[in-house]
C-alpha cells in the first residue's frame, strides 16, 4: 500500500511540475483561496456540533485515503498550478527576497520530522538537524509548534533557534550561539500563563474520559492539550471526538480546533501561530519594516494562521507541506519533510554563494582603492 502510494505520488509530481512550469508564478498574496472565516466554520466543533464534518475532514487528510483515481490526479494538477512547488520556483522566490532579510519559521511535526504513530517518537533526522543548524547560521530561524516548548526543544536540540511552543503561546529566544540574539535581553513571552492550572485540569479530565478508547494519546502541551487520533481505529473517531467535546462543555474559556489527526484544546485568547510570527518579527526588530522577507513552512491547519498573516502583510510567503491538495493560504508547496530539507539546503547554498560574491567584490574594491592611492 505504502509503495503503491509512493509510486502514485512520484507520477503526480512529474506531471504537476510540467503543469506548474507552463504558468508563471502568481505573486504571494494573489491567489483566490477560502477565507479564514470559512476555514474556521469547517474546523470549530465547540459550538456547532460539527463532529461528523470534522471526522470526515480528518479522514480526507489521512494518508490511508490517498488513492489513484484520475480525478484526484486532475485535482492535484489544478491545485499545484495555484500552489507550485517551492523547489520548482526557487529562483523566483530568491528574486522576490532580493535586498531583504529572510527570516525562517518552521513547524516541527510533518515539516521537519515525519508524522509517526507515536508522537513521542517524532524524531528529526541528523541530516535535517545539521541542515537547520546551517540555516540558523545565515538566517534568523524559529521553530513554531503545537507541542510544548520543552518537548519540541528535546527533539530539535539547537540552542541557537527561537522556539514558539504551544501554538506560539510559549516563546523563547536563543539561549546561545545565535547571530540574531538582541543584546543580553532574553526573549520570553507567555500570553496565556493564567490558563496553566485550567489546562492541567482539562488534561486530567480528558485522560479519564477517553481512557476506554484504545490508541488515544492525550498530550499536555503546557498551554494546550492535544488528543491524537493517529493510533485510534477510524470507527472510533466520532465517539472519541464526542468524548472530547463533552469534556470541553465544562470549559467555555477553552476552544477546540482540528489539526492533522489531532484535536487541540486551547485558551480562547486571540493568539495563534500567526500572532507568534508577528511577535517574533517584532522581537527581531522588523516591526513596520519593508526589508524583511519571512518564510513560514508548515503542514497543519494551525499553520494557516501564519500563512494568512504573511498574505495580509504582503511580505514573504507560506509554504504548505502536503502530498494532497488542501485549502490553504500558503503560496507554495512542498510534498514532504525530505523536500523541506532540500529547499533549506538550497537556501543555505544560495546564501553562502552570495556572501562569497560580496566578499570578492569588496576585496576587488579595496585592491582598486589601493592601486589608485599608489
Ligand atoms: Mg505540523
């Protein structure tokens, strides 16, 4: 099954790149996509009882649902025209960033690491870690994850990065080794700290309520709780979603949203990955700055908030990691973490080449000045 799907994906990629190459890139921000409101209508299950539509949506995003039908190939071809491969469009992306400071924002699960059955074993490869380390040497780099900050740090283990855990509700700057740390001032921001006792309470209540469902994993991510469906029999998904919803009824201050094979419970404050992106740009000194080019790479619905911020600011672009067409505010796409790594490596190589050229240019000018002075 996996091999068969893999072959299908390869075929799709070849066909799609041809389609994408025929059409000039649409500038980020110029696509017609669904609104944030429409997205939320599909996602929110706390108030409207949309359990069935949510479960259907999760099934649709499940890898087991990928099939080889012609219509799916056509759908993907059409989707790729609007969200071309960031690898295929690399030159255009670099041209758009000319004269601006690129700032990198990276989701973790499904972006830097593969989605695995046990979320505690979502390790990133050594090659990916080395790539992200090099990336952070050349560009300010932040990891933005739904996971708790300590957990995502334990996977990434790079002190020179910014980390925004719990969907951006727990932000911390580099502890050492960053070229982009501002003075001695540590960046630390936790906009939902008063919710910590409530999150602990709801975590315990969810553990108790869902304990009869085999395979469920309830994860306390400090400022949010994630209920993972990855290892739960699909026949049990509706029942599990109803159990989660029943617990949430007692907590009107918390809201429920859908991620990739996960339900997430968060404080109902106006804070998300998009707000975290804006906060980090501000921390780096890029408030109201035209010379910044943020790039956000993520695979999840919760990353849409960040894609949307970039679209609204008209700065940089979002890249969705997905093998299947999805409604998105991202401008470009990559199929899987392996492609993310190739993209990040290309960025590093391009930057190194640019720095070498600039160095040679400066040296020539100095030599010219010296010869004129003699
Ligand atoms: Mg993710």
